C-alpha cells in the first residue's frame, strides 16, 4: 500500500509542476493576457519574417502581437492585423515598420508613434508602413559592387 501512495504523490507533484510550466509559458508568450487589447491593421509591401504571434513593439517594449496576416488579392500587399494593449494610445499619424532584432534575430512589428493629439480607434488601419528589408538582397548588392551612384 505504501508503494501506491508514494507513486500517487510523485505523480501528483509531476502533474502540478507540468501545469505550472504551462501557465508560465502561456503568460510569457502572451497567449493568456490579463489585460484587454484592441486591434489595428496595416498593409505592407513585404512582410517577410512576420507571422501570427509575432511581437508588436513600441520603443522596444512588447505591446501586442500579430493576430492575422494574409495577401490582399487586389493590391498584392500583406494585410496584417495586430493587437495593442488597452491603455496604450497610438497617435493617428504613427507609422508601422517591420524591424529585425539583429543579423540572426527574428523580425517584429514596430510602432513608431507620431505627435498627433488624436489617436487610432479599435479597427483602424495605419497608413504609413515600411515593409521588411531583405538581408540577402542587401548582401547581393554589396557583393556585386552595386553602389547606386549612377556610374
């Protein structure tokens, strides 16, 4: 009987630790947010490296995540929907760009706030965007010696 009791206690402890890790992982990745969020949209010429779940940052701080991305068949641009935490107001002259964390890092969506006294409402689309820059094409221009000075 003591072997069964020990096994049940150890099994319960392992299950509790696993559940704790799942809760922690959900909070760390933003899957379970304690605060509300609102959605904004943007359209990019190129959205390389951005997928559902990609961070949305402002001044280097995560303020949301990408919730949807698809190709607009009429404009051939990447239509992106992302969230921003409630309480963070984005001025309506702000821009959105796709930035890289570094040479080997991933991409993220960066909100570059403007100075307008008016703010975006939930569901609005940000017009000023800059797509991702392809590191491979930049390296190819460098290797090929394309200086872009018209010579």
